[in-house]
C-alpha cells in the first residue's frame, strides 16, 4: 500500500471516531508504566512506615508510655512501674544477706520462688509459694502507693523544694554518673542497666527528685520528734528485755555427725547409733567441763582439751529465744551462775556474768574516705599483688596529701568537713557520723573511735578494707542504751505517722504491665 493510500485510510479511520490502534497501545504502555511507578512508590512508603515503627518499638517509645497501673486517680506508665520494680530488685541485691536468699540472677525471676530463708529475711508472711517476679511487683506497687501518699501529704503541708534538696539531688545524680563511668557505661545505658530498658535518664531524674523530696519530708518529721529523759526512762523500764544485753561465756560441745565417703567415693549417711554416740560424747564432755569450771579452772582453757569443743565470749547478747539467751535472761540468773545446757544436738557449758543496759557513750566522728577500688585490676594476673600494693600506695599518698592540706589550712572541724565534701568517697555531708556505737564500723575504724585514750580533736589516718580514712574525733554523745530507746520511740512514731498518711488506693492494672518486668 502506498504511503498516500495509508494516510487516507488513517484519516478516514479517525474521522469515524475510532481510536488509533498505535495510540491505544502507546497509551496502554504509558498507563502500565504509571501504574508500576505508583505500585513501587506505595511499596517504598510501606517499607518506610514499617522501618519507622520497628525503630520506635526497639527504642521502647511505644511501650514505655503505655499505662501499666492506675493508683487512685493517678496513672503510671510502664516505664514508671519498671523503675519501681527494678528499685525493689536493686534493694534486694544490695542487701548484706543477699547471698543467703538463693536467688540466681542469671535465671528468669518468674521461674524462681522465694526460699523460706528469703521470706524470713524479707519479712514475707504466709505459707504460699511466691515467685521473685511476683514479690518484686508487689513491692513495687506497695512503694508506689507509699510514695504517692507521701507526695500528696507533702503537697498538702506546702513542703516545697529547697536549696538543700537541690544539693542532695545534684549529689545523687553526680554519684550515679560517676558510678556509670567507673562501670564503663554511658549515663544513659547505666540507668537502663539499673532500672530497666524503658527508663530514660529524664524519667530517672524525675523519680530521683520525687525521692529526694519524700526523703526530706520524712526526715523533717523525724527531726521534729523529741522526748524527755523521763519519757525515755519510762519506755526503757516498760521494755527492758528489748534493750538489756547479757554477758556470758560458753563452750559448745558439738553433738552433730556428718556424712562420710566410702572407698568408692559414695556418700554414706551416719547411722542412728553413730548419731546417738556423738550426742552422748557431747553430753559427757560438757558435764566433765562443768565440773572443772566449778573447781576453779578457766573456761577458755578447758575448751582447748576437747576436739569437739569451741569457746565463745558474749558481751552484748540480746534476748533472741535460743537456748543460751533464754538461760541468760532468766529472772533468777545471778553472777557466776553456770550450767550444762542442751539444744537437742549440742551441749553447752555456760558461765553467766551480768545483764543490763549498754551504758557506754556513743561517739561523733568525721572522716574522709580515700577508697581503694581494686575492681579495675585483674585478680588472676601474675602481677595482681604488686598492682594492688601500687594502687594502695598511691591512695595512701593521696590521703596523706589531703591530710596535710587540712593541717596547712585552718585545721578546724569546719575546714575538715569542707575537705570531706570535696574529697571523700563516702556520702555523709561533711563526712559526719553521729552516735556511732561499738561494732557499727569496720574493726580498725571502730577501734580508733573507741580507744580509751581518744579525746576531742584527735586526728589520724586509719587503713581498712575500704581504703584510707582520714579521721577527726568530735567527742562522745549519748549512752548507747538511750540512743537505742530514742531511736525505737522515733521509729514507732514514724511508722504510725506514715501509716496514717496511707490512703486506701484502688489499684488497677493496665495493658502496659506486660512490658514492666
């Protein structure tokens, strides 16, 4: 077909109103391309949205803001409840008795139950089994209610923020940041490690401010409590058995038997005959020892003649209900009384000396602690001992330099307190410890404070397991029995006060609880 003929046919086709097939194909192709662009663009947008959501989820922004608890009219986010949960956990882990509680920190808290020992140490009543997760959650809720009640009471009494509170708060945050640095963490990650992944530094600081205010509010109440000598004396007389202590010596003859190993290494339990024989030997030894004691021999010397015997001296024994203290606190007991006692397995030869209140004076002292922190050293290294001695030498020199700085300055108690705030690794303001009692501090610290030659204004450097203590002796304070009675009266009043502030809040769990533990 000629070109002119083809053109005429195309013109006639177009004039008929029909679409040009080439144009239709071109239009269809363009439509496909446009549709494909829209599809891929939509897919890209979806991917971006998903990525953003994943980032938000991994950052815990979504979870931390979920309502976990409603306590009365107040709502608490998952992050806030997690803070209280981990604060309760940290309290357990920092307990001096943590090693006895049987908690494995490497296992899930919801898979472990509290042992009877842990219940006793934590004051958990009831025979029902309870997981560590449940205990900590209950503790967190209890602390939230208590905190909320105290904050409400402080607000009602117009107890507002002060410069002293700001100073305490600043020191707390500084301590946490310093601890983070020592542990090799950023401040942000240290807070998460200590209080949970949902807890931000901002939330932690808000909680720290609340805690600082509540502590100040409580201390303000305690500091206003005072009692007359007559009131203290009467309380003591009404509760003598609580405050009196007994002095006595004793030898313990062990009637216990232990399992043995056979030639194949298998454990062989003691037979009943062996157990009876061990108890009989303990009884026989105790009776013979009592006779020697009553004939004038020394109790400690007697104990050395028996393999199953051990000597102990008690100077401040409290009434605890065990066999020895029950005997010592018997109303008929008089000086130099002696007897053989039995607790079912062991036998004791006891020698009573006296019973009464602790009349010695407590002391007030300031100190500046230059801590020897050996955690950065490799304890398995061949050079560990040398490295430790080098570290101790450096810290001792640091303590001596600060001590000399005090001597070269005003050399007063006030100037000592200023240096304590500047240098001490311990937290009390001005390094001050008031009404220190015997046995409260580590041995070297205690012995220095209660040296019979100690007088007001004495200073020195004392070495302990914690490091080097630059000491300043202020002087004696109240007798220890009076301190104990006063503190007990204050604690009773404080507990009644906080109980009166507690509101009967209704607690409702929200969806955010699943993010807490």
